[in-house]
C-alpha cells in the first residue's frame, strides 16, 4: 500500500529548497502566497545560493534538503525550480527519517528524479506541480490545484484536446513526469514500475527526433505495452532541427502507442506551461477519454 503523507493544515511549516539550477530572481510572490494559505515558510540555504549553474554546490544542496527530510516539523518540501542537478545528489540523500515521517515533496521537470525516487524506493506519494520560480506566470487555476493537492481537497480536471485522442476509460495508479528525466532514471534505483499504471508525460525544449528517441526507448524496454492509460501533456518550445523531422510531438507519441488498446489523451494541462495542474504521483485516478473531451479524477 502506497503511503500518503499527512495533508497540510493552517499553521504547518513547509520548506523551500533548490535541488538543481540556481534562481535568477527572488520568489517573494510564492512565499507570500504560501503564507496566505496559512503556512509558515522556511527558506533553505540552497534557494539563493549559486555555484556555476547550480543552486550551490552538490554538498550544499544535499545538506539543505537533508536537513528538511530529517526535520519532523517540516510537513512539505517544495522545490523552487528545476533545470538540471537533482540526479547529481539523489543518491547522497538519506531517507531514513522521511520513511518514518513521510512529507509531501513538490516539483516537476528536473524534480521528476526526486518524485520518481520517493515513489519507487519509499512507496510514498508526491506532487507534480507548479514551483515558486514560475508562480508569477502561473494560472490561478494551477496554483489552486497545488493548494488543493497539499490540503487534501478533491482534484478533478476536465478539458478538450486539440489532437485526436483514443477514447476509453481507465482506473489505476498515476505515475509520470518529465519524459527526459523518466528516461534518465531507467536502470537506476529510481526507475518506476509502469505495469498497470496510468502514465503522464511532458517535456520542453526538445526536438521531435529527441522525443521520438525517448518514447521509443520506453517502448523497446516494455514500459508502454502494459499501461492502463497514457496522458500526454505539453511538449512545447520545440527545438528546431536543420532537417525537419516531419512529425509533431503528438504524432511522434501516437505512432509509438497506436498499436495498444488503452485510452490516450493529448494536450493535457501539465508541463512547462502557465496552466500546469497538480498531479499526485501514486494516487488512484479515474481517466475518461473521449474523441476530444477528457476528465481526470484523482481519488
């Protein structure tokens, strides 16, 4: 049975850390919003640190996160931003205290490494959602979905896809994250089990050939054949190739999974976009996919 950290309540203490890339600006707006939600906010040493492109060197970032993993008064650890760097420190973290006292880990993009590790090794739910770095660009709905996820309120999404879906109904455990990072953790201790799961994927700044390479790697390793459903989020800021690939990201992904019979929906509001809705990894969900209209209910 997967563990669910205690939902937050007013007066709880949360910590913000930077496991990866350094911040180029302050995150005061996010801190203020957390306070409006009734939370006490602790800013980690890594948040405004810098070492080349990272938020402090590996030792500093590890030490900062470790202090909050070990602190029972901290009820959630929020990643300030992604970028690159989490994979450099994941194996240095000691989750002994976390295992005894689970807490919410929140982030997306590069933080997929941490979310996947917590799900796989510690059998604990986490939240794929907006991070403080982009709170000033985030839609109110996406920020509200993060609040609801943290405080244990119902999460139900309905939207319409621009790309044709494969209709169907599925119920199962939700896993996923950034496609690049999901591929990066394959063969490691952080690799998720995809069988009988509903998978969501998103990515940014990749070329169509890179997306094709990664999705086919997952297919060849057997990850895509036994899913219960696939949710395709935003694939944006596509890197231009000198020789056009000839397919959109959606077409690339559809080609890889069209032989299967589970429901597939496209253009779901998750990823490097303003309306990046919160998704709880490890949560049981109900996915209903129509030709264009879709819904996801996180139980």
